[in-house]
C-alpha cells in the first residue's frame, strides 16, 4: 500500500446487513483510504444469502470490491439508487488488502501499526461478546482489542433485534472501554427516496466517526441541494 490515505480496518461478521459493508467499502475507497479487510466465514454466508454474491478473493483488491458493488447496483432486484460516493479517479482511489481470520501477521494485529480507525460492520453478537471479553481468538477480535488499548477509534455496527440483557451489558462494557456503538438503525428525517438512502444514512454516520468526508446523506438543517443526487450508474 502507498503511504498516502488514512488506514482503516473494515471487519465483516455474520450479522444481517451485507449491503452496509459493500457501500462502506466503496465509499472509503472513493475517499482515498487504505483498507485492511477481514471477513468471517459467517459473513460470507450472509453475503450469499442477502446479495447473491461471494466476497472477492484475497488477491482481487479494491477492484474486486468495486466491481461487486457495481454488480449489485445493476443486477439486483432491489432498486438501490445509491448516490455518488465521491471521486473514483485512478490517482485518488484508495487501496485494499484482505486478510484471513488467522493471519496475525497483519499490521492491524499490532499497536505499532498506524491504524486510524476500525469498524466492524455489521457486528454480530458473537463478535461483540468476544471483543467485550478480550478474547483475541481471531484477527477481528485482536485488531479490535488493539484499537481499544491504543485508544484509537473502534466503531461497532450491531444489527440485531430485540436485544437481551447480556448483549446490552456487552455494549455498555465496550462503550466504557472506548468503543462507539453505532447500531444499524437508519433515520428518516433526511427524506429517503429509496433503499440506498437508508443504507447511506448509516454509512454516513460511520464515516463521520472515522473522520472521512462524504456527501452521502443530508444532515439535520442542511438543504437537499447540498447533497449530491442519485448516481446515474
């Protein structure tokens, strides 16, 4: 990877919400970020079930993920109508490296790596529990543990309902430890025109907490003319 661009870990687990992952990765790449991606086995099953696709192989890089996003937009039965995420100029496009769950040689497994932030999207309750107790049994858990101990941003995007006492207590524990709990609960005040706008509401909030600029969703008090229109592609 080049030395330019913010380094961000994107971990994907087996909760519902694969489309959040796809849109987040596309948005971060368009913002010029350097991504370290880790996918659990359960997440691969969710991708197949919800989107009818298999996540790209390790050697496909950013192009594999961007191609998959375009495929979903063009071939899905759902009219997502996503807005433009930003520039996709070759000189400004970010980079992506994908790691296996057991690859503890990844830079994200050590606090010496200058990782600007990590997001687990979506975050299963099993992963939430493992991070809360410091299990570090795979790269996702370890990378999250590193973010907490180094006092760096860790954003967890749970998608579960209803929530039981154990799950709520795990969220409280993680919040107290420094994580941001950002449930996949889209708002409606921005006047969504389709499914893509609901997805973008959550992705926009994730980007805000990663300090990554975007124009995905209208903010409270912002006029609609200040937000880019639907992507023609």
